[in-house]
C-alpha cells in the first residue's frame, strides 16, 4: 500500500532521500575553530594568523581519475590539430567557397555559383558527334524542314552551331539530343544519358537562376516537344517567357509594322526573333491543351489580322508562315471548344440547335482558313517547300474537323451509335469522312520533281517520311487517326470492300513507318495492334454475314447474329490504349455500336449509354 503524505513513515523516507552531503571546502584550521572559510588556498584567515593552511584531500576513485586523464588528453589533441590546420592550409583549399553560409540570414544555405558544362565538355559525347547531330538537319533538307516546322522557335541565321555553343550549353545539349534520338533511337544509351543531362540543366536553372535567358526558354520548349511531360514543361517555358516580357515584345513589333521604312533596324529584328519564340510556345501550349484535355493556360491577345500582318515582314520565313497559320487555327479551335463546353440549354432540341449552329460556323471558319492560307503559301518559297506546306495545311484542317465533330458528339453524352439521333450520327459520319481524307493525306507523296530523297518509281509519302524526327504529339495523332477511321468504319457498318480498302491503307502507313522508326516507339505498337484487332473484327463480321445469307430464315438469322456476342468486334470496340487515356484526350474512343432488339433489353442495359 502506498503511504499517505501525512504518514510519518512517508515524511521520514522523503527526508532521507532528499538529504545531500555537502562538499568540504573549508581548511582544517577553520573547521577546528568552527569559523567560515573562504575556500582559498591558503585561506584569508590562515594568512592573517600566519599559520599553515591545510586542506582535507578526499581520495578519488579510479573511474574519476581515468575520466580526468581522458579529458586532459582530448583537450591537448584538439589544440594540436587546430594549430596544424592553421599552419598548413593549402592554396587550393582557400579558393573553394563553402556551401553553408556563415552569414546570418533567413536561410543557412547558399547556392552554388558554378555553370553547367555541356555534354561535350563532360566527355559524354565527342565534338564530332555533336556536330553531326546538330547539323544533321542542315545536311538533309527533309529533316531540316521537319525540325523547324515542328518546333519553329529558331532563327536560321542566329541559331547555328558555333553561336549556340558559345551562348548556351543547355540549348546545345537539347538540340543534340534530338539528333541523337533520330539517329540512334529512343532507347539508345547515349540518348538516355543526354536526357539525364538535360534534367540536370533544368534543375540547375530552377535553383540557381533568378531570370532565365531566351536560350533557356528555347531549350525547355524543345524538351517539352519531345517529352512525356510536355504539358508541364511548356507551362514552365510559358512562365519564363512572360518573365522575359515576350508578349510585350510582340506588341512592340506589331506597333512598328505600319511605320516600317524600307530597311529594318537591328532592334526590330530582335523583336521579331522574340515574337517567333513566343508564338512557338503559345502554339505548343494550345496543342497540348486542346488535345490533352486541359484548359489552355493562356488566351492569346491576337487576331487573324494581327497574325497575318507579320507575313510580309522582311524577317518572315516559310517556316514562320507555317507557325502563324497554326496559331490562327488553334485559336479557332480553342474558341469552338469553349463554346461547346459552356452551352447549357433546357431541352435536347435546343442543345442540338446550338451545337449545329456552332459546328456550322466553325466549319465555315476552317474552310476560309485553309483557302486563304493556301493562297498565302502558294505565293512564295520553293516548289518542294510549297508542296510540304500545302500538305501540312490539309492534314491540320482534317484533324480540326475530326476533333470538332467528335467533341460535339461527346457533349451530347451518348456513346452508343445505335441509339443516337440523326444529328449525332451525322457528326460521327462527318468525323469518319474527315479521318478518311486525313489517312489519304498521310500517304500522299510530294508532286514536286525536286523533292529530295525520293525515288521517281516509288515515291515515299512526304509526311510519313518526316516521322523519324517528329515529336511524340505527332506520333500520337497519326496512330489515333488510323485507329479512329478503322473503328468508325466498323461501327457505322461500312461495306466490307470499303473497310478492306482502309485496312490496306493502314498497312501501308505501318510499312512506311517501319522504314523511319528506330528503336521502340509506343505509338508504332499502338498502330500495329489497331490493325490486327480491326482485321480480326472484319473477319468475324464477314463470317457472320455469310452465315446470315445462307440461312433459310433470313430475318431469324439476322436476329440471332445481332444477339450473338461478337468477341473480336467487342475487343476492337473496347480497345483504348493507355497513352490515349492518360496522356491525351482524343475524342471518339468511347463510341460503340450495340443494336437494340427486344431480347437485348435484358442483357447489359447499362452498357448501352
């Protein structure tokens, strides 16, 4: 039992525990006389009485003596090391700055002040390799045009090898890495090492740079064009571009256009260069937003008149014409998508009326866009450049029509074609027609007799011939467009001969891309799988049609066929690659065809909508 505080036993125990033995500091004489001793040796009293002052020395145990000896030895060694360090400090040690700051402030760390070296300087690649991969585009006219057409943020006069190498190691490594990817493949060790080097450049830029340079913005934009994280990187490039005040540079350039004299100043040339980079960043950002399922981070302060005012600028090149046409096209697409996403009416009839009006207006704008820009492109450049530019305009126009009509179908919320309204089925049909024309343009060869690297007897498709250097976004569009046209042909129950013709074209696309593909490309595998699944679904459909024709009771046969579970067709209808779900937001993959019969009402009713 625990004793109470009032218990005498508890008080006695507490007193015994709290008793402390005082240290003996008085001398023997003062203790004998029972007077206060000051503890000095000798003490004041013994000195005054002229007597010997002796103290009682308590015997120390072995542990105490050992600890005191160790403490004395550690103190002596510390003093010796400090003395050696002060006398023998080398000159190389003096010139290094410590990372940890000794100055008081809000942070106890200081940033490194060292510049990143290029891949050549670190020995990762040789200068000959860098020169070859950088100038690969200049030696091959097709690849040179492709690089600038896809990422048109470079100047043909300023952004040459010697200039880039002297201005920015980050930009040099970024351009060299794209050439390495085109020549050695996506999975080559050197390309992977260059990608790691680019991440180091980017990390160093984010930590140690308060205001990036224009070359840094160009390098990040190039990384975004060839990266799975393109949407994040292009947003970073957009932010840095606004820090450099590139939007105001474009406004200043447009203000100088009406007042220009015969010759232009170096200041205006620099403004045009800045405007080119800004338009290139905005164009990529709109591409990634519109086809990636994200809201655009910017609303371009421009119009078609402002864009076309730059066409006649002395610094404008055929590549800039391509860029400006895409900026105008994506502005039209962005306005249409915003209108489709924001509509909210009371009845389905009003919804369809609104969508029909908006789709018709946008289709008219797209028709005017391609007609006017075809006239602009035809006025200048070489015959081969004209052919490639006109082909790109057609491909971009068909892609805009595909996504526009499928966005309208998605807004209606109906996935089953069998129960769609006439307007919705018409939207799906127009998307399929645009996809067929898109496939035709992919296989179109240049009509220019001066096209390089092209055999007269076996002309290669001009657009597909550029896929070795193209970015992942274009690969994704190509694979999706082929998958979509095959799927819609099956869903809309096109004639067998028509579907077989589309399959032959799809096979030709696959064979052409085999000639330009190096290493593993995921979208190439998606294209191959799409063709295989479509072939299986078509074979199953042909067998079922044959059985239906040979049936004694045709009506009964058709009913049985409609109720059967077509495994291959269902597999093809449900095929949705992971890249098209998580990385891109291309519309139309969720469409399906499930005919409604009375016997089907009791089977998977949730899957009809």
